[in-house]
C-alpha cells in the first residue's frame, strides 16, 4: 500500500464496516493506529496490508459533522495531509468542516463507495434488480 497515513485523517475499514469512520492517531514506518469513535475501539494495522480506504469527499457529496450538521461539499482543501471541506450547511450558511470533525457513523451511498468499501449486496438481490430492469425496459412497471 502506498498510502501515507497522517494523524487526523479519516479512513474506512474494508474488513469491518461496522467500525464506522476511523481516525488516524499514530503512524510509523510499519504500523498505523486508528481510533473508531462509533464503537470506541482502537485498531493497529500493518501499513503494507491494511484493509483501509481513505474517505475523500468531493464537491456535491453530503457530510455530517460531529455536531449533527449536514453540509453539501463545494470545495476541498488539504493542509498538512488533513482535509477541510467547505460548503453550504442545511441552514443555507457557508461553513467549513475539518475531516477530524466528521461524524463517525457514515453511510456509503454511491455504488463506487459501496464497492470500494466491500459493501456488497447479496447474490439473491441480483435477480430482483435484473427483473426490475427488464420490466422498466419493456414498459411493464409494477405499481
């Protein structure tokens, strides 16, 4: 893994999605330590095989801060390896949220987010989706 782990960054575990969003508390040449506030756990991973993906939001994405405020991301800036998200909150006010202030309970909404974080559906769900798409294609929409 060629990722650089720095204190304050937020990462998601592929191995256990129930942990929520982790925050790097320590990193050295071989190991990285993350605290997972959603479950009040600390985990240590070998850097070269850590099952982690950095949470990188982009303009248009939604986030929730630890104080419960929602924000639509409009711009992202990095300082010393830690991201700050700028955008409009749910009250219509311009606001910034440092990634250390992100809520630990995250929902992965886009297909690519779910895929990258190993949030895969059950094989039996495929048949339901296929049938639905076939009905839409033929104009036979079930109500």
